[in-house]
C-alpha cells in the first residue's frame, strides 16, 4: 500500500489550512482543532499525541465558496454502529455538520491495527462509517496505510473507522498441536501444563484468496519459526505421533513467525489456502497435490538441541534450508485423514481427496 504524503505549515500546536486560509487552532476543552478555509482550499490536522492524532481533513480548491471555519473534534455518538460492524478507531466529528461541499474532501482517520486483525481482517478492508441523522452509512476507502484509512467525503459529519468481521461460515479454525519431543524447547514455561504453548489460527475464505490469522501464547520469547503448508501431518487426529508417518510430502513455504518478549506470536498472510492449495511438477511426474496441513519449524537448529535435536542434521524448512525440527502442526480429520485446509472432502474414493 502506498503512504499518503501529508503536509502542514505553521505552528505545531494548531492545524493550518493551505492557501490564504487562517488557523484557528485548538479551541475547546475537548481538544477540537479548527481552521478558516476559503475557496482556495486547505486542511485541518489533528494535534500529535492528542485524541485527534492521525486525523487529517483536506478541503480541495473550489469546495467552499466563502471562508468557513472547519473543525474536527472527538465525538461520542449515541448511535451504535450496525451489528455487522466493529469500530476500530476513534469517532470524529467534522463540522459544521451537514455542510455539503462542492468538491469532496479527503478525510484520513487513524485506526488500531490490532483491533483489525482481531476481527480477522486486513488494513485494506477497513471502512469508514458516516453518521447521517440517526443512522450510519458506509464509505469504502480510497487509500490506506498502516493505522490510517482515507475516504472521500461530500458532506461534513461524524465519522469512524471500522471493519465488517467475516461471516461465521467463512471462517475455518485451525488448532496446532506440539511436536511432543520438542515441546519443552518451544515453551515459555517448560513443564508448566497450566501455561503450555497454545497456537490457533482462523482462515477466512475470500473471493480471490484467503486470509490466515495466527495467534500464539506462551511461546519462548524471541524464538523464530518458519511456517509451511504440507501434504502430511506427523501427528494423528488425537495429537499423538503417527507410527506410520514417513514424510511431510509436498511443502510450501508460507511465512516467518517470531514470538515477542511477552511470549505472544501474531502473523497474518494472504494466499490460496482453503481446498485449492496445491502444487505440481510435470518434470518429475508429480500430479496436482494438495497441502492441507499447516505446521511451523524451529528456524534455528540450536533452539531444539536441548530437547535432543541433532543440529548437524538440519531440516530444509527455512529459506537457507538449515532449519530445526517441527515445532507444531495441525491435525488430520479422524474420518477423512485430510488436513483442516480441506473443507470439501470427497469420500467417494479411498483415500479421501479434496474437492476444489
């Protein structure tokens, strides 16, 4: 995503309009910021560190016929967002409310990226709700950057950034089970079953691709991993080692992971995942092969030595092909034997296959 270039002039404590407009500055106790903007256009910018930090309203030339005081202020509407929406940023009033511009204003609002990913959404899926009377309307973004969303606004009103969480039917939940032999080298609190490593992910079905939102807790701080989708899990449906396991089969490198200093791990990726994730190689006669399990490997072989891993025999599961052992992986369905990325199993054949 491209970042917008925002320019301001004048004193740092006030929002300044371009052209011949005059600043009014921070006026009220609620932290409101105003500027007098005329026919040449201008802008109002929220004060850094305030409740308006990140708010930026640009009035283009020709939008106003006469000098007008444009104000931005924190708001608290009594009208909640629709039940299908979750607010992820502050509510902001842009005044005078109800003023219709001859040319649309460009409005940039801040939002909390953590709240967005908690709703299994990406930054470019953030929208802006606009208050009209006692009902909210929705504006699609025209641009976004980390923690910022931009829309075009014709009529000044109260606005708030938010997202539509995915429908429950579009979400597939993944649970990761630890590789038992190396569980203590993975854990932030080795031997403490009440604070064992826990990693889960939601996969959200999309029209062009899918989103995976992974969240982990109680992971050894700073530990790095490499996440792959693979053909086979080394564990049975109950999480115990599969005595008949031979290889992980076809594997696709998806992303890197790293635990923070609090033992938490977060990552979100977009790619083809549900039902249609596959690879093939006609050179070696490999037919289209699905990779419906998801696992992650210790990036550093030394990180698992204390648990018995032989670092002189690394696995190929990182970019340098010098990784450690499997740390955690998803479990196959007990009936079909297929991984959780397959939601459309075809059981008319044996073994079952996935129907794309």
